[in-house]
């Protein structure tokens, strides 16, 4: 369930976000991170539970141990759990307003730079276990 596993809530229409989810699947050491597109029922419910506007697609959200991280904090927390990427935590020394300003700039341009899907990301069979369908 979402409370026992960390969960990434991502923009299922964003090509970059979908690639990152595949990447997480490749480097998640213990297969513990779960995913939910923000457009899915599970994604919307998780965002509402943590009082994050489900209509805003400008941030990735990482829910871990009952806490929701967004923007640059979410990226750095996800990296902490991925093989080879823990070192990115050194960027925590940069003030959050600077990290989030960079994140916001990147988020605003991600569709232009990486593309946007016409339909929400659907997991391939080997990554299906990683996606949550419902939230209690």
C-alpha cells in the first residue's frame, strides 16, 4: 500500500516524466518505489490526501513515510533511494528557493523540450507491479 512504499506521483502525459519512471524502475534497488500518474484516481487521491492541487501538473510529488515532497525536494529524495544517484543529495546545501526556481523553469519547458503524450502513461507488463491502482 502507498503508506508502506514510497510513491512517485507524476504527470502521465509528460514524456520526460514517463522516462524517469522507467528509469526509477531500473535503478530502484529494492523494487520498493511505487508510481501513480497524477491523472489516475490513485494519483488524485494521494495528492488530495496531502493537500496538493491535483489539477496542477507543475511538480512531481514523492510520498515517503507519511511525508510529501515536491519540486526539487522530491527529485533529491527519489535520488536518495536510487542506486548510483544518492550523491545528488549534496544539492540540498543549495537554498530551496534557488533549487525550486530551477525546477520551475525546467517544468515549464518540459513539454516543449521532451514532448507531451496524447494519453496518460500506461505501464508495460514488467513494470505493472510498480503502479498503484487504488488508495485506501
